[in-house]
């Protein structure tokens, strides 16, 4: 039997397909789901539909209620086991979501700069060699945008004479391609290790039964590099954690709703995103022109709403795989974008400082640490902080 589809009237003449019935059953209770996770998914479903369909909808958002181990969305009912819902140890009620860049490894400090220098040498750019102070200055001024880093650098020292103005775009693509290849080789090598204390921190969490989620979905260096870094944890340790990458986000309940599997984006929504992205790029271009004329250095935050949405989706997917509500999960972040996304969904966040965030302020974080272990981040210290 083909799945029945639910439609909602938008305005007077348009019907938007909101969800097929099977999407309501994607609240998967892996390993014996919990009522807490069912409640979280129910609230998420209601919140999303409330935002998308509230207003001139001809039907109310689906109601949900709990009772007799069942979760009900209007006329759709899912079974929800209450097993493992009562746990005496407070640490059992949290999950850890770990970023890769800046948390498991300080990729920017250890590998990324060296990868750029390898790329410069391969392309015969003897004049280009980024020291750590130069590199960190470029990261800060470009907000981590690597193409912007190249533009800022070569505007400063002069572009290679062999590169015509019309060929600058192609030139930068060649540099970034060689840099990516060099970065992959550096990460695969044993020349660079994980941050001190990272493995012991994960071991302690696993020993206490705390779910550990490794987020590779929005790693600045790319998911392939992030997974290679995560593999440095070792096979045994990896078997006790869960990797959440792009595919896992898309397969999650939230991902299916947001990215089109369960709720289709209207043409207006897609156009609005494109307009926002174009406007952001135009603002940056104008600011650069003015800065060039006035000899000023201008920094603009050009992080797109679409990028933030992707990070939010990864965090929500991580909570879903951990089978806990968002506010019971703690993001261990090494990036400013991760902190912003956690704040957006009220997920507690602890920042581990890295070379790219050494001078940044994080007022929304519950704690800012310099590393793992000792006087810094430990499981016991984190639990005490959450319970205080």
C-alpha cells in the first residue's frame, strides 16, 4: 500500500505537502528507546510544524500526549518503552557531543598551516610561506574562510606576476586543491596526534555510561579529514562512540524534516535563502571596496543562516542518536560556529580553546577550558558544573 500523504492549505490556492505518514515513524528508538527521547522528538515535530504551518493553516498542528508507554501525534501512535528512564547517577542523564576541529585535534595549528605551505611549494610560490602568527592573523580576519585568507595574503604581498586578474579565481582553486591533498596526507600520517587527555576523557565518559557522539558533519577541514582524525581514537574506543556525519544527519528525524525528506521546502523558502546568501556576499564586497579606499581593515561576520542551520541539524541529530533531549546533551566545542548553534537551541556548551579561538569570548558557554584533564575539563568537573 502506498503511503498516504498529509496536506495543509497555504493561503487560498496552494497545497504544500507537509509529510508522508512514514516520516512520523522515523522516531527510531535505537537500542530500546526512552520516553525522554520520545518526548524530545514529539516536541521537535510540534515545534517544526508549528513554525511551518501556523497562521493560515486549515488544520491545527498535531497534538501529542503520553500514556501507557505510547507517544501519540494526533491519530498516529508510536510505542515508547520506559526502560532505563530512571537512573540514579546524574552523569547517566547527559550525553557528550564532541567537535573534531579544536577539540580532538587542533587542526588549524598543527596541520592546516603546514598544508598551505606544502601547496605553495608544489605550485612554485617561493614567496609564500605562512608562519604561525601570519596564519592566525589571516584566520581571524577572514573568519576562517580559506579563499578569503588567500585574497588577503596576496593583496598584501602582491599576486604572482604569472596570474592575470581574470585568472585569480582559478589560481585560488588550484591552491586550495593542493592544500586539501596535503592536509589529507598530514592527517593520515602519525606526525600529529590527538590533543593530550582527549582519549582519557572519552574513556572516562564511556566507563560511566555517558554516550559520546563525535560530530564530523560540519568540520571546517571537511568530513573526510574529520573521520580520519576520529579514527586516531583506535578501533576499541571508536566502537564505544557514535560518529555523526552528513549522512547520519540526513537520516535523523530532524534531518528528514528540515532537509526535505519529510517536509518539502517551498520555492519561496529556497529563493529567500539564495537572496540572503547573495546579500551577505554583496555586503562583504562593498565593505572591502570602502576599506581599500580608506585604507581600513574591515571584518564582517558573513556566516550564513544556511550554514548555522546545518550545524543546528548536526547538534539535534547528535542528541537524537544519544537518545536524550537537547538540553541533556553537552557540546564540547572548538569553534565559534558550534557555540552559536548550541546557543540557538539551548544546548549547554563547554569551549576548549584552540589556536583559532584563543582570543575569542564565549559568554553563552557554561565553561571555557584550555584542554582536557588536570585543572581543565574532566567528566567529574563537568558533571559538578552541570549540577551546580
